[in-house]
């Protein structure tokens, strides 16, 4: 998949799942350093916000925005996945007072590579939003073509509202 960062062309390692397809198997690190698999994470409808680097402005804004919406959606998991280490994510959460959004680390790139979102040139995953059902079927996706752009929060949250 082709994307840009500050208008510079980049390529991901593949094509991400389409609406109606299943999420691939993957593993990510949790805050305590343990690994979690797709089967352990997705047990109900879930929003996954993929950000390249939590310590950059757009990634920070995006994660804080979704963190502010969590309470409106009982029965839905909210995750942010970045290639930052669990320690970097914990430090960011503490500094930004983010307590509701669960951050997951793809520092080993397993999620990004299996999802077709990994960008080898930057060692980041491509910014995207995913909403999946309890069976891990993709119901909604937004693939942000310019990595410095924010996602369409209103559209993703309206889609979640319709799931309730």
C-alpha cells in the first residue's frame, strides 16, 4: 500500500485487510511486557487506532481524542497500537493523563507486518483506524494516506454509535 509522510512516498509491506475480512493473527506487548494475541484482545466489538509514534503530535492528539470517548461506548474495547515500547507508552500515558485507552506495543512489528501496515523505511506502522466485531471481522477501516493527517474521528465514532 502506498502512503506518504510529509508528502514523501512510502510503501507498507502489503495490503491491509478489507471490510468483511478477518483480522490476521498477531501479537503485541501489553504495558506489563506480556504478549497478547488477537484472540485474547478481541472478545467484543473493538476500535483499534494505529499510530506510528505516540510521541508525535498527531499520534498524541488522536489517542487523547479517542481516550475522551471511551466512556460513551460501554461494551466496546478501545486500543491504540504503536511501535513504541511499553515503557515509552507508559511514560506518555502518565504525562498526558490518558487512563482509559489501552496502549499496546508493536515494537516487534508482528501486528504491522501481519496487517500489511508495516513501513520498513521508517520502522513504523501506517496510521489507520479499525473497527472489528467479536469474531474479528473488519466492519470499518480508515487507511490514512498521509501519515501526518488525523483520522476522521466523527465517522469512526458514528459507526461505533450505530453498533450500540
